[in-house]
């Protein structure tokens, strides 16, 4: 479904005073309203988000991160019963002052259509980057850097945590391959706003990724549970792709054959680390080779 625009984009009524919440438009009550339908589509899957050119951001913190990062916010939905609560009212004023349409929604309806089970009371749509699928461009533009590559990581929460950790240690780009969509609402939430500030792309399949990385001068390094080099003594090249796989299925055979394996030493009575924990450690160790 394409993004709503013009008269269909919003049923706003007359302009409203930012300080007078009673002048907000009437609350939406119907699940068949175009905005409610669009929310469900954006929460559904990666193709729906790309068709609309939008992705969802939830809650006070999520909207604050998006606005601070300068992401283009298209609309904001607010639970009608919470619009006058001080923190939510402040966010509504910020959005309105930036020219972003704000639409109250019946609280039960917003709780039903929002991706989160916790009912944050605020939900917004932001413009999806035009190069969200531009993995080859991201690889080419990341030459000279350490590029985190999440390969087959299906859990969007883990993916978002990896993005957050990568950004925390100064890595500037992130590539998801054959796994969860970085703009899945759970991934966006777990990224703690870093998705708005990093170069991010997704490749739906792994075909051609390794060739593109090596063709752009990247060395390939992979995280494995056993048998790899100690990452504490590994020397990273200027262009290194740091590849992490799924906890359930690991990395494809081709990656294991072509990449230098690294193994984080852990206690013998612990089977392995989660991909989010392993990634955070490796990103920190890799970041020590970055210019200060």
C-alpha cells in the first residue's frame, strides 16, 4: 500500500492550537480507516514497508530519537486518552510544530494495531531510506571501514541490538543478509535510535554478497563458536567485513570456507554466547583499530 497523501492522508479538520488538546481532530475508532490499515501493513513485513516507503516507530523514546536524528516523520498517532499527559503532550507539540500531522486514536484500537504488546500510546511512521535494499552501494561506500554483517539473523530484537552495539563502538554502517529486516518495528526499537543515524541496508538473499565484499577490498572475518583465532590478538585490516550468523543455524558453508574464523574464549561450562553478546564483544575489539 502506498503512503497516504493529500486528502486521504489524514482526516484532520480545522487547524488546532498546540496547547489546546481539545482542538485535536476526533479520535479514530474504526479499524478499517486508511491509517489503521496502513499501520497493520507496515507492521506486517519488509515488502509492505518498501511498498509504502515507510516504517514504524513506537513510544516516547522512539519518536524522540527519530526527531533528534532528523528522520522524516510522516504522521503521528496518539492514544486519545493520553494526549494530555505531560510527556506525551510535549511530544505532540514537538511533532505539530515540525508540521507533522497528529491524529488521536481510540486507545483500544491503537493497542490492537500497534506492533508492541505494551501499548506505548504513541506511534509514528518515518520515511524509509530510499537505499534500504542498496546493499551493493553500502558495501562500496564502506570501503576502509569495519562493516558488521548479520547473516541469517532472524530475530529482529537481536538485529536491533547488534546495530546499537555497532554504533556504540564507532562503526558507521550495518548490513543484514538473508535475515530480519532492520526496519522491523522490534529491530527499530532494539536499535535505540541508531538505525536513524547509521548507513543500513538489507539483502534478502546471500547471493553475490561475498564476491561484492571481496571485490571492494574487504577481508572476511566470521564469528564461530569454536576453533577460531582469539579476537583479542587479531589484527583488523582497513576494510574488514565482520560476519555474524544465526544462533540456530550458524553461517553458510561458503562463509565458513572463505572467512577467517574468530572465537571468543569463554568458560568451558558455557556452551556459547548469544549473537548479540558475541557481536558486542567483537565490535568493541574491532573498534580498537579505528582512528581515535
